[in-house]
């Protein structure tokens, strides 16, 4: 950790950025990931504990082999949601944008289903 580097560069900026990041994360229920911790020098490498990639939001939600079972449950809830809300098959999509609630093609009921599915995924994974 290079604390003094940040002191020299302006503690206020570093502290504000980090605090805002943590606050946003806690609000959204997302854990702090190694790519972010690495940015602030709290970890030495940005890799995911699986060792296959940087631990980014995309990797956590979509790719990481450590969370396959929890991800399968999340995907299955969302697929059921698409079916039950009669979402047009054209919009059936599960990607980072959808999972983070940034997809504007889904109605509010489907948005709630996605939020719930992602929240339970985050509760299920050991982070
Ligand atoms: Zn991983």
C-alpha cells in the first residue's frame, strides 16, 4: 500500500474518490473488487482469486468459474422472469448491462426481478 504516495498527490482527492466508491458499492450491494482495490493500491495484483482474469464486475457476474452455481440460479430466475413477464424474446438478454440495471428495454417488473436475482447472487457468493 502506497499511502504516502496519495498524501503527496493530494489526500483529499484520493480519500473522496475512495469513499464515494465504497459508498456506491455498499448502496448497490456490490463487493469491492480487486481491480478497484488495486487502483488504490490496497492489493498488489488486480487478479480474481480464481487466477483467470482481473476481478472486474463483468468477470464476477458473467465469467468467474468460482461462482458458476450461484450464477446458474441467478440466470434461471431472470429467464423465468422474461417468460413470466411476457418480455419479447428479442429482449431476452443477460449481460452486464442488464444485470447492473442499465438496460432500458426492460419494464419495471422485469427490472425488479433482475435486481432481486443479482442481489441473491451477491449474497450467495463468498465475498
Ligand atoms: Zn474469477
